C-alpha cells in the first residue's frame, strides 16, 4: 500500500506509544533484575550522599544537615566522628564494636592529637558524614520524584549496582525467599491441576453431555472474570475466617464445636480454594473452545469401531483435548504463581514469592531483587510452555473447517448426572460467594453485628456506638465510595482511548505494513503474557523520574493509572481487530481506493465500521480491567488517586470488611451494567445496520 | 408419492439371497424438520446398495440410524432377524466410513486401522496380521507409521476404509466417502473401492448425491426425496423407468414435458402436439410427464424429418457434441451426437434442423397430482 505523510505520522505515533508504554517498562524490569547490589565503601557513601543532596535547595540543604548533626544521638555522634577521622586517614584506637564510652575516649584522643586546621577541616565534614551514615532514608524520601527509583533504593540501602546474576542467586540462597518460591510452586501446581480438571469436567458437561441448564452454569462459572479483585478470597473469609459466618457464627458461637481462631480457612487450602474459583474462567474458556472445535465425527468413529464411553474418553476426547488442557494448566499456573492478592488475604502463614515481591516494593524498595523475583516467577511457566510446544504438533490437532457435533456419542446417564451435579455445585458455590459479599456490604459489622445498614456505602462508620472502633479513626477518608468514582474516571478515560488506539495499531501494523511491524506487533502483545505485577513494577521503575528528570515523573498521577491499564489490555482490542481485518479481504479497501477514496476516507468509511465490534470488545475489556485490576496498579496508586480495587484489597486484608464489601458490590454492579449496556448497544447497532 | 418397487428387475439378481438387514417404519424428526419419514428398506446379504438423493433429503440421517449413531423416533431395525433397534452403536459391529474420514489425528495409520481390534482386546499377533492384510488390501502398506496429517486425501480415505473393515463388520456403511476428493482421484478410487468391497464380500450401504457414482457402484439404487424412498431399483431400472419426475431429472439428463394420456394411448403434450407409439400402461385422461433424454433425440437434415427445431447452442464435450435445441413442442430439448455425425450434418448455431424422437424409448411418468 502507498504510504503518505499521514501514514508515516500514524506509524511514528503507534511505535512511540508501544515502545514507551509497553517495551520500556518490561525491558526496565529485565535490566533491573541484573543490577546486583554491592555494599558501598564509606567514602563512596559520603560522595553519593553529597550528589543526592545536590537535588535539595542550597540553603535548605545546609540547614537540614546542621540540624541533623545537632540533634544526633550520642551513639550516632560517636559513629560519625570516628568514621570522619578514619576517612581522613587518622587511625582511631577503638573499633566500631567496642563499647561507646571506650570509642568516645579514643575518638576524643585522636581529635586532640590533630593540628587545629586539620581538625577544623574534619569537623566541617561531620554533618555530611552524619547524613551519609544515618539520614539516607530521610534524604531519599524527599527525592521521590527527582531520582530514578532504583538509584534511590540503592542509596537508601547504601549500595551500588553492578550487572550480574546476584539477585537471582540470592533468591535461591535466601532462606525466606527460597521457601516462598517453593511454596509458590507447590501452590501453583495444586491450583492449576485442580482448576484444569474442574474446567475440563465443566466444559465436557456443557459441550458433550449437554446437561440441562448448561448456559446458566457457564455464565455463573465465568462470573469471576468480571469480579472485583480478591472477591472470592474475601468471601471465603466472610464465611470461613476468624469471624466467618460458618466457622465463627455457626460452629464456634452457636454449636461450640470449634474455636474459630484456630479452625478457619487461612493458609494453603484457603488460597487454593480462592484460586481455583478465580482461575476457572480462563481455564474453562480455553478448554471449552477446544471441545467445541473438536470434530464430533472422531468420537462417532470410535463408537462405531466398538469403543465404550471410557474408551472414547481415553483414546479420542482426552488425547485431542491434550493441547488445550496443557494450555489451560499453564495459564492457571502462571496466574497462580504471580498472584499475591489471594495469598495476602487468606494465606496468612503461607508466604509465597509474589507476596514477598509486593513486600519488597512497598516496604524495603529493593527493586532489582523484586525484578529478579518477578522474572523467576515466570521461569517455570515458560519452561512448561516450551515443553508443551515440543510435545504437541499443531497440525495434528487442527480440526480443519468442517466440524460436526458428536450426537452419536452418548454420555451414559450416570456420568451425565454426576457432571450435572458438579456443574450445579460449582454454580451454587460461586453464587453463594458473590451473594455473601453483597450481603456483608449491607451489614453493620460482619460476624458481630448483623443489622442492616447503608453506612458502608455512605462512608460513615457503621459501628459508631462502639467507641473503640469509632475512635481508631483508621483510614476514614477511604471509607465511602469516592475511590469507586476514581476507578470509574480511570476506566472511562482508558476504555474509549484504548479501544481507539487498538484499532489504530491494528490498522497501522496490518494495513500500512511499515518496516519492523512484526517487532511492533510482538511488543503490542507482550502484556498478554507478562503478568500485571511485572507491568506495574516496570511502570513504577520507568516513570518515577524518566531520564532522571523529575518534571517528567508520572508516578502518583491519574495519567499513569490510565496508561498502565490502557496499554496492559491493548492486546484484546488488537487481537479482535486483527481477526476482523483478516476476515475482510484487503480488497475492500483497494476497491474503495479505486472508487476515489483517500487514505483517511478509507479508514473512516470502510475500516472503522468493520471494526466496530473489535473496538467495543477492546474498550469493554479495558473498562472491566480498570474497575477490577489489582496486581499492576497497586504499585502506582497514590493518596490522591486511589483506586477502589486497591482499597478493597487492603481493607479485606485488614478487617474493614463492610467497606471492602460495599466497594466490591458497587464495582460488580457497575461492571455488570456496563457489560449489559455494551451488549444492548451492539445488538441495536447490528439491527440498525442490517435493516 | 408411493414407493415404486419394480420387483421384476430386483429379482434378476437378488431374489435368491435372503434379507439381511431390514428397516421397518424408520423415522426421525429434528424439531420441525422430518429428516427421515417412515422408511422401509431391505438389504440382502452381500449387496451394494446406494442411497441417492439431493442434499438434505435425509440420506445421512438414515445411514446414521442404521449405524446406531442417531436414535430413530419410530420403527425398528433387524439384522438376520435379530432386533438391533436398541443396541448401542458400539455393540453393532458395523463399519462406518465418514465423509471427512474422521481418522484419529493422535494415532498412526497402523493404530488407526487397529483401533477396533484394540477395543476388542485382539492379541498382538492377530493384530499385526490383520493390519498388514488390510494395508495390503487398501494399498497403504508403506504408510503405516505415518500420522493422518501426513497423508493425502486419497490415502486418508483408504485408511478410513481399512479401519472400518478391521473388525470384519457385518455391514459397511459409507457416507459420501469420496466427496472430499478432487474429481480425477474420485474416479479412480470409486473403482478401487467397488472392487475391494466386492472382494471382501461385505454388505454395503453407500450414501451419495452423485448419480454417476450411484449408477457405477450400485447393485441397487434407493432414491430418496424429502425423507422418503421414492424409488428402489437396479441402476438400469432407475435410469430407464424413473418412478417420478424428480427421479427422472435427478438421474441422468432429461427434458420433461407435461401432458395428458389420450384415448389411443398417445400423449397430448401441453403445447398441443401429440406423441404416439409410447410405451406405458396409464389409462386415458391421466396427467403424465414425458421424459426425453438426449440420447433419444436424433438430428438430421430438415427435409422430411418428423419434427423441426432451431439450434440454440452447441457444446463440445470431447467425444461428442451436445446440441441445445429450441423445439419441437415448445421444449428446450438436448441432443447428443458423435463428432463425425455432427460434422456430416454441417450445421451450426441458428440453423434449422430436423429432429427424430425414438418414441418407444421415452419414459412416461404418471403425474401424482391426479
Ligand atoms: N442433528 C441435526 N439437528 C437438526 N437437524 C438436522 C440434524 N441432522 C440433520 N438435520 C436435518 O435433517 C435433514 C436431513 O439431513 P441429512 O444430513 O440426513 O441430509 P443428507 O441427505 O445427508 O444431505 P447432504 O447430501 O447435504 O449430506 C436436513 O434438513 C437437515 O438440516
Ligand atoms: Mg449427508
């Protein structure tokens, strides 16, 4: 296709967007993971401190330094003076681990022996040395937007970086991290196995056994797809936690059978339960799709060859579904490995690596180690993926175009009933979990006071009569629904822009076909495989102070949330749009061109209408993600721009259950309403166009 | 439209063979669609029966009911007098060849062929022997280790046939087994398949919508229309004595002319002309249709010919010339004549030509409307 200036502008725009907001953050995490920390020598530490302090205004700098020095505690004073002496090449007879009075005497003696001008010189340096030794954290906190986050973190810890695999080695060596990594592996293996089995059983029940109510079962099982974060884990707590309706209300208080403080769902079992239900939708969709595309004639051929139900399952259905089962397992495995929400909420006492990463970022800010841990999380999943690619020959499972339903393969009544029972129980469990959260949103204090209230929605404390709670005043500004409003703003900004950017990207890559389009296409789809935690950390890393310029900092803004969510989900619209473009031959545009349409007219009148559905799907997906995502934005929210999903997480981890439930319920209502509206709009548009 | 059973032709070959398979009152509805409508069908041992009909007439459904893959709403199925109606497909021991072959993509050719044997727990020696016997029979001996996606369409078709025959089925069912192949291979495989089924001696029911295929393969052709059997006869019977307008136009080429039987047995066509010398046993006053096939139409110079027509088009068909005529009787007739004869006539499009019609060969079909 002929490319005019407008086309090149579009190409530049798309390439810049993808490069800056997808490739750069991911690359930054990759690079950071190899930045191995080295303890700085004391003289290096002083030099670095001086450099950092250059970002502080001049007068302010001196004032703070001398203030710190004047208010220094005795032990800090001794430490500082001894270090200053030693750095100046003066030997002090006491060592750092001697008693302070011994050190003090030795330091005084050394000072006294010095010539006056030399002594004055050293003493002039004392405030700086003091700051380098004891005030680095304070200095760093003031520089949050002026210096790259990783440099700040290194400065806090008194470290410098060299490139190497030290961080990865540390994950293996460090007892705590190693345990967390092994826990994550055990958890992911268990959850992925169970969810794959459950998803297969459900897909088989719906596709093959054709159980009654299949559509309803499928819809309910897919519900976690649009649910607010950690909703399932949260609901499990409400039922089986220390104040859970079942464990505390029924078994402990009413029946006196157990002590809910020790008998509850916290731990491995709780995480697995939450993950299995939460991961069911993606696993189900993959397997259902494969079973639906499987040629029914294969099963019929087996039956007419004399095969029993079990034979068909063993020789045909399962081998044919194997690649999909593997894919579902890998997806569930990776999502479980990188999930920190559920383990933080119900996993108390069962540390996993993703949770450690969260702590590293929020707490100690050890970026490089966190980055390495993040990428380590992907390792096993990548290995499984490569293994599956080797085992399954794509051509062998390609059904071709003609696919018949396997009506001649009849599932025995007993198995059909068992599958129906499984489907109904799954749907019932999911329904109950969602209803429990909704119920607790209208409850004064779950587990304690079950009267009806709207307080959680209105943002007033429901338990004012209970003075201990009323006075705590913890996080009251986050009580109402204002964060849902922020989430809605982000979603409303990101969704339409994202849908449009996706279409521009598809059009640019697949129709303008610029050089390097396959690389750009690859970059555009990266967020589909890189879990949110990496994407979030990458954003924090890159946009804290891009190129060392605090003026460019995006962290703490609404924009970074919009961008992160937009680019993190762009791939949905791109894949959908690409599907549409591939189905409609490029010939349509050529035809329009021969009829005299310009490039823009072509795009506007031919391509855009075709891509309406893709746009809607891409935008809807971004909208839902903005309302419900946790893993990437949790690192990017700020006090001013706080998203509801992040608050739900922290409030469910604390015990602000009512407030978390009210937000969850509102988000659920908003998302479901949006999906319904999108569906109706699409149908209306369809009807309008086909009349 | 009743079933026309030309017993005379049938008995020529098969009267001595006992009835092997019998469907009685077989019927199947899918919602509002009656796919198969109370069909009675008898198949004698060793016969090669072809179910022929237009797309959607219920052939596949009937075949799948016989196989046990579709449960009939009404009727029964017996094999050698044994009632199989409620016997599941897996226990019937019928071989089924699917339209798209349905080979197991995860198994090699050998394992595909041996699948029915493995299901029955056949011993390793017997398994090996049977597989190589079938491979030789279907000429795929050198493909046994391959996977289905590594085979051509024709090769896949052979494997499907070998697999269907592996467990020595009492009945072989084939649903348009050649329709996925291109024309040239289809012709070759049609012949091979015919020979092979004959050699094995298995009773076969073969579904197709290709009348040429049916004429070549069948001992008996069962023509279906809208879920019913409209004719059940030998290939010659179906071609020369079609039971209805539908059969006449579906099998072979024919121009149909409506008319009414006159007092002397002649037929007065709608256009007004009267045809005499026709062979039929319809009573006077009966509405009927006369089927005129191209080979019954002769062309000659216009002088002294019984009928006249104008040449509208000519189509070179290789060994012969197909000539489209305007008239006689206001019909658009077709004639076929060999190239020498055409050259000798020295005619071309737009010329008038004399037409001969061999009246005694024409088929007179009673119209069901009266
Ligand atoms: N599983 C089904 N569900 C609903 N309708 C069906 C089903 N199978 C067949 N039919 C309908 O029954 C009728 C007969 O179908 P069938 O497949 O037997 O026709 P056919 O003669 O084999 O046609 P073709 O030559 O196209 O294969 C058709 O109208 C078809 O749409
Ligand atoms: Mg068919």
